[in-house]
């Protein structure tokens, strides 16, 4: 029964490690995607900044209404809010990634040491029969 408990502990440990590495892979992909999204949002914000400037110039020359200026400013503000939200999600993802790395580094493979001895005992027992 002790061998069965050791084997069950090993399987549970392996399952925990596989889950952790899967989560790490997911978090790394999310971090990469958010970084790419942030680059695109910065480009969009730059374009909207130019659009606000153009709409203000058109308003100064009576070629646009003040509502159009406000609309372009609102679009830029929405983009800036999304950019800040993206940065927040990026930082949150990095925090989750560091927590997971901390978890993985603090859980030494205790069962693996016992597993090697366990497999040797099982092989020796099967040779005796």
C-alpha cells in the first residue's frame, strides 16, 4: 500500500507540474499578445492625436463643427483609456507569471527522488518473481 501511495503522490505531483507549465505557457502567450496589442493601440493613439489636431484646425477655419472636434477628442480619450487598460492587464499578467514561477521554484521535486528509488524497488521485486 505504501508503494501505491507513493505512486499516487507522484501522479498528483506530475499533474500539478503539468498544470503549472500549461498555465505558464498561457500566461506567456497572453503577455506577448498584450504587448502586440499595446503597440497597435499606441499607433492608433498617434493617429487619433493627429486627427484631433486636424479637426481643431478645420474648426478654426470654419470647415468643421465643434461637435466634430469633440467627437475626435472622445475617440482619442477612448483609445487612451484602452491603452491604460492594456497596460494594467499586461502588468497583471506579469504578476501572475511571477507568482507561478515562484510556485514552481518553491516546490522541489521531492517525489521524484522517491520515485527513482520506488521504480528500482519495483524492478527488483519483479526480477525476484
